[in-house]
């Protein structure tokens, strides 16, 4: 068999937003940017709600 002995593999990407292969790099980059912007604070603010049935107990 004659021909070029070099093999070139070109992966196919669907570029779909919901594809775990194609969007995983973009998702990781986005989460890194969000973590750098949002989580670099001196404090954390947490909001939680109390079930309506337990509110009387907390009010007392």
C-alpha cells in the first residue's frame, strides 16, 4: 500500500451547548471566572426561610 504514512486525527465537535464533550471546557472556564469574581469576598451572606409551621416557634 502506498501513500502518506502520517496519520492526522481531527476530532468532530458538535459545538452543542448541552453536549458534555463540547461544552465541558467552556463550562469549566465559566465556573472559574465566576469563582474568581464572586467568591473572593471577606464574608458570605446566606438567606434561608423557615417553614410556615415552624415560624411560631422561632418567634417565641
